[in-house]
């Protein structure tokens, strides 16, 4: 009887250890939960960046539709358009051959943004 009790106790402990191992290391265990939480945080950060980009693009689209000065500025910059009485002077490129970097300006603030 004593031997049977030892065998059952050993089997019970073995099953308990196996269940704990599966709970920690299994497909739905704690390690996987930690990995999924890290992935979720990374995706939320990416989403926030994309939402910010989307907001910027929406503001830019609205400015291109409604602000003629901004539209003219972008046409001059991107398409090289000039007025009939203007002259373009090209400056030499810098030592790296890259010229000055093109920095896109933010669209002008709308009336709604000034109210906030």
C-alpha cells in the first residue's frame, strides 16, 4: 500500500508539473501572452503614427482645395512653375552633389485650428 501511495503521489506531481509547464510554455501559455502583448503595443504605436500621417495628409488635401496661396506655393515648388515676369536663378550644388534638401512645409493652419 505504501508503494502504491508513492506511485500515485509521484504521478500526481508529474501531472501537476506537466500542467504548469504547458500553462507557461504552451501555445496559449504565459510566454505567448507576453509576446502577444508586445506585438499589440507595437501595432498600437504604428497605428498612432499612421493616424498622425493621415491627419497631416487630410489637412494638406484641405489646404490644396481651399487655400490658393498654398496651392501656388506647392505648384511652384513641385512643378517648377513661375510667373511670366519672374526669372529663375540656379545656384551651384554643394560639395556632396546633393544640393540643398527639399523640405516640404506643413499646410497653413485652417480657421478651425485657430479657434482651438
